[in-house]
């Protein structure tokens, strides 16, 4: 199938090369704003650098610009404004079907004079959030579509970055040796539940495929350490996702049909006179190809998701927007009814899983003059899982094995005051109030087949957070200092967290950075409501935040205008980790175990240290590459004096991603690209199998007296993406082949007890996930 798809793409390229075509153009639009205050900059200049004659425009009083009749192709765009450093956004792809919208964020430089020539700053290697000085990178929607292994999924795209490990079977990511559960997802500035289909089944924090559509996302930030003060309840990393605004002048639509689903998108003006707009995306799928990322022999698998954003600018009352995202999943497994074929427990399990997730918010942004803004959001989110597992006995009777019926909902209010005090000082101060409702039920069968209740509770708690952050500019120095406060009403635990970032620009090519932060995160809510053995109390209810000190050094070298080197050594010290007393067990290593009934104490510790290297060639003459290498150590200490490997201590990560674009067609207005990625990473750690106890219990039992001393073999995985885009006068078309694990690597997925051989076996499976899709935009 893969070879046939590649042949079809090649034939289309050949046919298009010799077809007659007129010059096809598109509109480029957007806004130029002050990076610090977010206030629009009127009368700024925006030009497209590679056009002849040069195309450009001047922004209006609201900082908006429109450049018409731009020939389709890839360009670098530059924005400039008196007293500000000019900025270049590179690698911009202009296609028919959808107008391109960009936002330029300019930095004021009071010492800049008109007669002094200043080299424009590339708006790519840095995060969108100017306060994120280390361990932060912009996530480009176009890159998620183009990069091999990206699969239009922010999590899978991030796995090509330095310090980030991933799996083929799910999109859970391990950041610098931290468990995936320590990652926070934010949308439009508000924390949301895990936005992945089939979330938390294979690993807490991960899922099968994202519900975030590239048709709706704007460029966003991905942070991996020493976050600024505005981020709370995050320990390993933050996905700071933004939705783009719809086209407020013209209606645009797209339809995509592929092996993993149907994708419909629409956007346009709600009222042209009021400049309001909408954008909406819907996906639906019933498929067998996604079965590899679900339990074995999955049946009846389907998913759907919906996302939208409405924008309502007003003359004097600011800008209002309403956004939302939701998903619904159904999966499961059918048991084998021939007992002679039972090899593993999974073979005789009947499992049904229904999951959902949703979030919606009302946002209001108001400017007080040109230097102060107030950004407020009221949001509601919910998610839940209904999982029932039965096992057939020797009489082929289905007996209860476990049950999960968890429902969560959050009501969040967030407000941020952003004030540009002067050209050398900016302050951002905000509060977040998150009300957390929960209705929990977890049951697991005992040896007699009776379901025992481990967790059952229904209630409401609140997480309060407040922060203030000031940024100071002085010549080549930028200092970002802040503090964050959190208070959890369930158990009255609180934490005060200082944050600091310092950046020193040696010259136009070299920059040094330092970041420090104390960070914390709550455990999963069900952990707090585990009942005591007699069911009379909640021994984990008073667990404190899990905390970590982060310190990161950074060195950036702009070797030339399109080649960038980044080196980051780091150290993380984790403490107050929940562990079982007098044991080596730590929640730091928790992967996907819902049915925990132990009592924990905050005596655990951990440490992650290493160095990340990134060498990136931005798109130049149709060629780009991204090489990343990470060397690290991840260790933990339970309620003992010994340090051990964590489960996620893979020791090294290497990624090589390369791609080439070719302009084809009579007018070179079509694009053919081949993108490859090679990922080499150390395997997960695991403990020695206790063969005697495994035989007695007829299940996998590990020797936890000296945990995680073994390591799965090095994984070598390749990904391929082939795209062909062709433009017509009124539409754009794209044919894509995207393959995850093209070399069919057998990934380590843990251990299973073999009922026939009465022994424990390593479970490895080759999961290849191909997707052939066709998309039309008009």
C-alpha cells in the first residue's frame, strides 16, 4: 500500500509538471504588535523579501495589514517599525484555498536610531512567550504537517526536539526523564484535560492520536524546563496551545479524507462590518488502522472531535472570543472463546471503554491605552472514562475483573494584567482559580472474583494560584523575575515558587541564558481518595505537591541566517514525591496503573541531569534539517537511602530529521516534498522478573528490592512523510503519505505472563501506522 501511494504521488507530480497554469496568487494578512504589551503597532511596514518587485503593506491603526496578489510559494516576511528591532518570520508557505495569517511581535529598542542598520531577528528559534528564556520552542502548525513523524500531532512533533523521548504505540512524551503525567496541556491560557483520543490507556499523559486539528491551531509554545512565573501546576513541561482566528473577510473551507478519518473545516466572517469571525473543525473515524495503539484485538473502535473559535471585536469594549474543543472515543477488546487458544490474560478479556473530553471558554481582552491590557477567561472543562473489563473462566463465563467510572469537571477563572511600565520594564500579574469537581469509582476483583472498591468519592476542591512577573531590559541584558503561589483547598497545602530568567546577547550571533524555577504539580485526583484497608479513612488525602527545582543554562549561536545551534545543560532536583514507606516504590515511576490502593508519604526524591544539543537548518532553497542529541541521567530515591534508575531513564536520545522540497509545475506553483526522520533512543528501564512469585501468582511479578536495573534494547525507528501540494485558481489540493515506524521496529511494551508456558515473556510488537490522505481547500 505504501509503495502504491508513493507511485500515485509521483504520477500526479509528473502530470502537473506539464500542465498549463496561470500565475496563482493568495492574500497574506495579519497583525504587528508590541511583544511586551501586545498592543497593536500602527503604520508598521511588512514586506515579502523574495518577491520581485517587492510586495508589502503598511499596518492600519489596529496594527493589521493585508498584502494581496502574492504568488503561491514559500517566503520570508519581515516587519519593521521605528524604535523597534525588525523581525523576520521564515519559511512561510503561501498556498491557494486559505489566506495566510501571521502575527509579528516586535521588541522595542529605545537606543535604536534610524541611521543604524540592525540585523532583523529571526522569529523562530525563540518561544512566542517572551518570558520563556530557556528550554522553550515554538510549535509550528506547518511543521507538524511537514515533519516526518509529526502526523499533524503536537505531541509527536515535539518528540523530535531535544530532551524529548516518545513511543510508537502512543504519543505520551518523556521530557528529560520525567514521567509523561507531569506534563500540562493549556489552551488559550487555561489548563485543559489531556486532549488526546484514547487518553491514559497506555500511559498517563498520553493517548493514541491528538484531537487538536492543524486546521484550527495557531503556532504555539512547548516548554521543557524552568518555566516563567505564569505557569503553575506543571512539573516536566507545558504545551501552551493557541487557536487561530478565522478569516474575517472571506469564507474558506477544506475537506480531508484519509485512512484514519474524515476532516471537515470551515471559517469566515460572521459580520464583515464588525470584523467578527468563526473557525470550526470536525473529525470522525471508524477504522482498523488505529487498533495498534489500543488493546490487542480491539473491536468497534471509533472516535470523533470538534473544535471551534468565535471572535467578536468591538469598538470600545475590547475583543471577545469563545472557543471550545471536545472529543468522544469508543474502544475495547473481544475475548477469544476457544480456551485452547488462550496464551495471555488479554486473550480472554472482554473490555469496553468509553471516553470523553471537552473544554470551552469565554475570553475578553481589553487595552487601557497602548501599554496596559487586561486578559480574562472563564472556562469549563470536563473529561471522563468508563472502562469495564471481564475475564472468561474455564467455563467461558464472564467474570468481573475491574471497573473504572471516573468523571471530572473544572471551572476556571483566569485574569492577567499586562503592563508595559517603560521601555525597560514590563510586568505581568495574574490570578487563576480552578474549581475541581470529581465523581470517582475504581474497583478491582480479588482472587475470588469479587469486585473491591479502591476509590469512591464525589466532591469539589479548589486550586488557587497567583503570580507576578517583571521583565527588565538593559543593553544586552534581559532579566525576567517572578514568583508563583499555589493553594490546594482539599488539604490546605500551599507552595511559593520563585522563578528567574537571565539572557545576555553577546552580539548578533551569540547569546547566553540562565533559567531557574521551583515548580510543582498535584497528583492524579484519585490518588488522594484511596481508602484505608478498613475503608474508614483517606490516608493519602493530605499528600503535598510534588515539587522540583529546575536550573538550565543555554547557549545560542546563529551560525548564519538559516543555521542555528543551541546547547542546554540542565539539572532538576525533585522532592516531596509520594512513596510507600520503607520501600523502593515511588509515584515518580507511575505509568498506567489505575488501581493503586497503597498509602503514600512525601519522602521521595529524584534528580534528572544532562545536556541537550540542537542543530537546525531552517528551510533554505527547499532544504532543511533538524539534528538533536540528548545525554541524560534520571534517578530516584524511595523511602530508602539508595538511588535507583527511574523507569524513564533512557540515557540518550538522537533524532535526525531532514527534508527537501521541489517546486514543480509549469509556473513552479506546486510543491513536492520528501521528509525523513531517524530516531535512536535508549530503552525503558525495568526490574528483574521474580520468576518464583510470578509462577505462584500466575502473573508478572517484579523484584522491587533493586528496581529498574534492566534496560530494553535501543530503539531505532524511522518515519516518512511525502506531500504533494498543487494549486488551482480557486482551490488548493494536497495528497499525503505519512508513515510512523516505516522500518517496522518491534517496540518494547512491557511483559506478559504466558498461560501455556507458565512463564513471563517480554512483549514486543511492531506497530506501523500509515495514513494516506487527500485534502482540498477552497
